[in-house]
């Protein structure tokens, strides 16, 4: 509580006026409200007083002196009599001080009133606890009594500490009340020590949430509201630092004053005479960023742990109930298991900063219960959280044809909840929320700063009950904390940082939480139970948080019992067995309880398991819940490896000379002076070198094309060698059958070989009798011409604007590091188009079956078809099976088709990729459980302005910035958000949202109907469509040409017309492939591309609405006037393939046929949510 008040001073100030105002303010003050008193940490005195008492008169008439004296005496008398009499048994009472003298100012009188109120409350608590053994209540009653008393003491302590008045009498009274508080606190501890230990509670933990619904801004004038929001947005969203924000706020305040002054009279340089309303507004304007942020209720609650600088053990603070100060042990208390005996770490934890002990390495943890309360204050979040379980329960016995999220997949339909025998989704009247947990480490400075190798980590949770279209928004992701650096913690040390959130998750499962107020239940609240059903991490982090052996060990997998790295490429998945979870739990507990590191290491070497905090969760099963992330395993793992190391698509490799592989091996005689014939014993160094060159040249591939020498070329090359060197090499062959030194001249005469031409010709004749090439020799996969063609495809393929760009100089060093999403686009769009049209087609005809590059193409397309399947937004058993079959084909053919890969180290990603099949069945499409959203969160944290002090301050700043951004976004969605703030949000979205355009010809679904007009762009369900003359890529679509059509066709939007009847699209069809021309993409049925003519159909344009549009397509024109059309929909692959088959295989009546096909796209076309439509167009 800050002991000051707001005085609105009139233009003419005299002592009588001031005295009158002081008296009026004192009389109209309703007394101290401990729970609502302001603090200088958050607001100024004037701002606080205006918010609580906006109706205080600016001027007052003279108050009779007798009335003033009587009023003051009545107030003082009431305060004195409110103090209860001393109880029979209580700590010594301080002497009650007399009221302050008349000369003491109003601040002191207000402070005294607060102290008296606190003292009265404290004495009431003391009276309640004043009993002896004979009159003591029962243990259960006493336990509740002590809990309530502790809460009251804590609240009273906060109010007492906030009294800042330095008047001697006030300080003395404050000291006495503080002593009284401490004596009662000691009494609470004394009574608590004698209560028998209680059986663990089964009732939900009560969470008070009243503070979440407070809205200080709502009481302010709209001008002040906009200014406060401007400062908050500039700092939190835009990222402007404190000082520039203060400048912006003060400049805007100056503009507001100048605008007000334009209608007011002014004398000289004096301040204008503002009226009462203007003065009120000016008092409410923030003066700094700090003041602006304090007006929003967006700073979530946190706890600061003291992490040990040596062993990373985290120490939870102990709060003094009276002063609310956090205390920590001075030294680390962690028990470390040594080689022989355990020992205590005893590292120093604290350092003195600003006269107070502070943790050397602070670890700030956000409150999980506060996040739950904030989330359930949003009616949409609460509704969706309940609906996910309810829908899963309704459809528990009717599995869908297409799985779209984890709640209609296998796992959630069999996952047992906290009540034995009851499914988790069978929630009853409770709210049950399933979470995905992510742990990862990253460089806070990004990867571009040279020489900087700092590493910090994040722990975050995502609410899986929410649809993926909103699940990963900042306000819905719970950032538990940022693990302090500068070095990444190792092995068991990660447990110390995930322990705080596991503590809460364990309570949320065993007892649950009772949220006192939610959006749906503002009076009675809701019981909430939670579970972590997914742990989503890259491979190193997954092994670390689960306590399993690293990916470089012989324990290959966390899912199956695969052992030894030599079995990594074993594809006999039908015989793989799951690991024994009960045994893993038993060995993990044994590792935790081991007394020596030798015992622990023995357990780890035998079973590949160490203790993880996840084992505290009764339901934890790493074989099912520790998922294999497809982003790291498939995209950044196998796809990256195949393109860079298998196909060698790289500029350096393309320009390098092809390695020379010998066609055969021959036992040549090496030249030596002792063994050489007499006439050849005086060889020079050059002649000796020529001998080796000739021998090697004769063993190289010969006369088989692909850059090898023919007969004439080889003779010419040998002719350049020394004659005596040729003679020596030939003499080594004379003892072989069918080798003669007789040379046939052009006239057909046999003569003994004498010249270089004679010997060169005889050597080539012998070479023709040997193998022309090595059976294991393969031509170079990626040449300069191949790389240039791939880059040409990337540059010239027409794609819609929502397809993220990839480097057009892909393969070159200047392209930089390819990110995961770029690998996805490369492997599902550009590389398949390039390689199929390059290796799978010969100017409109098929290549010879069994040719080398066709085999390479089939092998590569097995991987790319697997990627196309795995990134779809819907999944079923058949599709998951095809994915696994493609991975098997790719793995089995790797060493056979690419012999150089035998020299590569076996990659654990290959084995892990097979298990993605299991998780596709358990949890549905990967969009629900891949790392893309969490990696984007890391990218956002890296962009936050910090002081670059790693090891505490930087990590705290990141967490606070995220919590403020999430809190601000929640606040803008509140039902009580002022209307002017909603309008401000619209301006902000228009200025900063990437999806909006300033084009005057842009129209949206909300564009009002007018007279017919043509537009260049139209945004439908969040996706931008354009006419072909404006943006060719945005105009390419797959659509139904008429209401009776059952097969979509490809075309390009020619016109977009808006009228009172709706939006009409004039679409020109893509002409079909002429008969006789080859479609190389039909060889790959799980890749949704087909070949059309490169020309448009000559017929009239089809007039359709957006209801007939299926998706965007990509188009690439290549040889023989053909064009590849690639369906970019990611909703259902079966429909993708149907879209390209021009057959009458469906025998239903036309009307039923239309309804059947259209129903496949009902979800795709029927939603009004901005993200739902766009996600099927490939956005991650």
C-alpha cells in the first residue's frame, strides 16, 4: 500500500483551497482495502486514486469546522473500537498507539488507518488460535484453520510491507504490528508441528483465479486506453526497447495536450486552463512504458529457482509468510552419487546484489496453474477443450475413415484416465486436457554469430485438445521456462529443470485442480485433470529427457528392443518387439536409488536406461509416448542425407571430376632395375612414371560411353608415352596366350613391333579382350548439367504465393543451410518434378526399363512418396502402411544402387523412420506431433531484445517477453475488452499481418456485395486467389467444371467477378495430354502429379464459384509441349489421385456421385476459420 493520494489542483491555488480538498479527500475515502491497495511498483498514486475514486469533486464548498471535527472524531473512534480485546491466550500485544497528532499529514493518517486495519485482522487471527489442549479443535478442523490463518498472515504481511511512510510514530507502530505477525506465524508453525501427518489428499487443489478477471484499463478514458495499448504493443509485439517506448509515449501525450489546448485560452507561457474532464484524461495518460504495462493484467506468475552452477540442481524458494521474501539455502544440497560414496555438492548458490542475496544462476518457472486459469478464462478454449474429449467419446466405437487429430486416433481411445477402468476422454463433469511436452536446446544468438557457442533450452507444453489451427498460438503454448546456459546440461541434469513442471503434472493427474472461476462456470468453477501424452523432441533431446541411451549407443531405439548398430538397416520390422516398459521403469528406479556411480553405470550398460522425472507419472510409457519427430527424422535427417550424400546434389560434387574406378585388376610387374631386361635397365624417372601410367590407363573403363575412351583415343593417349615404357609393359603381357608382338600393317603384312604406334595398337588389342567396365561402376549421379536443370525447375515452376520459397541456387554454398520446411517443399514439389522429367522421360517416350538412372529414380521416388504421405493432414492405416513400405524400399536399395554409401556411418534416423508408422496409427497425422511449431517458438525467442547476459538475465527476459505477449493476446480477446481497443487491434493487424495486402483490387469473403466488378485478387478462407494476368501461381487451381462433374480438372483463373449473387471465377482449362505422349508420373501412384498439355483448352472458360475449387496446383512446362500439374492439397491423398484420373470407374448415379466426391472435401471447403482452409494448401 502506498500512502499517498491524488490532488487535482485548480488553476488558482491557495491554502484554504488545499485544506478544503484534503479534508474532502479524507472524508470520502472509504478506508483501507488491503486486497486492492496499489503499489508504486505498478502505478502512480494519481492513477490509482483516479481508478478507485473517479467521482471525487474537483472543487468543494467550505465545510463547517464543527462538521469536520465531528467526522474525524467519529472515524478515529470507530477505528479504535474495532480492535478486538486481547484473547485469553495469545502472543504479547503491542501497546496501542494514540492517534497521530493534528500536525501529522494525511499520508501518515492513511498509513495509520492501514496499520490499524492490519492489526485488527491479525488480532482476530490470534484470538482464533488462542486455545489450550483442553479446548483445541480436532486435527481436521485445526488443519483447515491453520491453512486459512497462514493465507491471512501472508496477505497481511504483503499489506504491511507496502506501507512506506517514514513518520516515526508510523514506523514504531509498523514495527509492533510486524512483531505481532511474526509471533502468530510462530504459533502457526508450533501448532502445525503437533498435527499428525495426513493421508495424501485426494481432493483437487484449489486455485483462486479472481485476479485474472481484473481489468484496470476498463475504467480509464479511451484516449488513455489507446496510449497504454500503443506502448504495450510497441514493446511486446514490435520489440522496441524501453527507452524508445518511453519517448513514443511522451510524444503522444504531448500531442494529446496540444490538441486539447487548441480550444483553450492561454496566458503567456503558462499552462492552458484544462477543464475537469481534460484534467482527468491527462492524469490517466501513462508517463512511461513501465506505467503502461502495469495497467494490463498480463504479467503471469512465476517462481525463481536457484540452480546450482556446478551440478544444475534446482532449489525451490521458501517464502516467509510475513515479509513474502524468498529464501534459498546458501549452498547446494544435492546428493551426488560418487564412485564409492555419495556426497553433498555444497557449491555456492547465492551472490549479493544490491545488498540482497540472489541466486547466481536463476531458473524462472512460469506457473502452470496460472496458465490453466488464464486458458479456461477464454470461452473458446474451454469449449474446445471439452469438445475434444466429448467427440472422442461419442465416436469411441466408430473409428473414422480419416484420422485428423490425436483424439480420433488409437491412443486416446485406449488411454486410461486417473480413475482406474475409465478412459481419459470419459471426462464426466470435469475438464480433461492432454498436453504435448517439448524440450530443446538452442543458441540464443542464432547460428550466424561466429565463435559463439552458448546453449540454452526451453521447456514448453501445447494443449492437444485445441485444433492445430489455434493450438500453437503464443497465448495457447505454455512456456514452462528457459533453461539457463551458457552450456547445455547433460545426462541426469535435465531432470532438475523438468522437475518443477512434473511436480504440477503429477498433482494434475493424481488430484487435479479446482479452478475457482472459468468462462463456463463463473460461480462454481471447474475441476481440471491433465496428462502429458506426448513428448516431442529431436532425437538427442528425446533420449536425454527419457533417460535412455543416446542415439550413438548400441541401444538403437526407445520403441523396440533393437540392439547393435550393425542392425540399424534391418528392415524385417514384422519381427521387431516392443521394449518391456515395466522392466524399463524398474531399472530406472534402480538407477535412481543406486548408491554408487559404478552401480548406475552397470545398469545403464545392461539396459540402456537411467532415471528420468517422467517415470514419476504413473502412466508414462516411452515406447508409445516418446514420439519420433518427423521433422528432424525425415526432413532434416533422411531427405537431407539422400539429397546431399546419396545423390550428391551439390555444386562442388557436380564440378568435381568423376572418380576413376578400375574396370579390372591385373597383376602387373612393377619396374625394377634388377628384374628388367638388359636393354631396359637404364630407365629415367620419367620412363618409370610412364610405366605406371600405362598400366593404370589399361585397367580403366574403356569403350563404354559416359566419358570413357574409345579405341582411337586410347591409342592416341598411349602414343604420347615413352617408347621404352611401352615396350616394358608389353613385355609383361607376351607370356599370355593370344598375345603376339607381330603388328599388322595397313597392307596386311605382319612385322615385329618396333615403333610407339605398333606397341600402342597391340596394347589396345589386348585391352579389348578384358572387361570394358567394372560391374560395380556407376556413372556420376549429379553433374553440373543436372544441378542447373534442378535450379531451372525451381525458378520456373509456377506455384501459389503461400508456397514458401526455396533458394533458386539450391546446391551451391551461397544458398546457405536448407531449413526443414525447405526440405519438405524440395522433396514434395521441386525435386520430384525435376528428377522425374530428367531421368524418367526421353522426349515424350519412356526410358528403357532397367536402365541405371531409372533405377535411381525409382529409389529416390520411394523416399519422396513416403515424405508426401507422411506430411499429409489426414491419415489412415493403409496410407501409413504405404509410407512404411516406401521406407523399406528405399532402405533396401540404398547400398545396392549407391555403393559409395557403404562407406557412410549407419544412420539411426533410418531405423527411427520405420517407427513413425506406429505413431501415425497411435496419434494420427504428424501435424499434431511434429516439432515445427516449437522450432518457430525458438525462432521467436531468438529475436527478443535482451542484454545478452546468458545464465539468468537473458533467459528471464525471454520468458517474461513471451508471457507478456501471450497475456496481451489473451487480453485483446476478453469479452470485456473496450471497443476502442478492438478497433486498435484491427489497425495493428492491417499494418503488421503478413497475409494482408495493400492492393486496392484485393477483396475478401467479407467484401460487401456491389454491382458486378472484376478484381485482381480474392481472399477466400484465408487463401489468396488471383487472375492469371496478375499472379499465375495463385490462378492455378484444381476444380469441378460443373455441378454434375465427379472428376476435378486443372485450370487457370482468367477473371474474378464480384456481384450481388456472389463471386464467380472464369477458369480456362488446361488441355489434356495428346495421345501418344508419355506421362512419367503415372509410374508413381502415391505422388499427386500428372502430365497435361502445356497449352490451354480452346473452349470457353468455365464459370464456377469457390465451392467448386479443390485446391491450388503447381505447374512446370517441359519437353514436347507438356506440363506437369502437381496437386498441392494436403488433406487426402486418395482424392489427389482421383483428381487426375479421367475414367468412369464410379458407377453411382451422377447426383449421388457428386455428393460422394464432394463429401471428401467437405471439411476442406466448408470451414470459415482462416487457418483451416489454408492449412490444406501446405502451410506447416
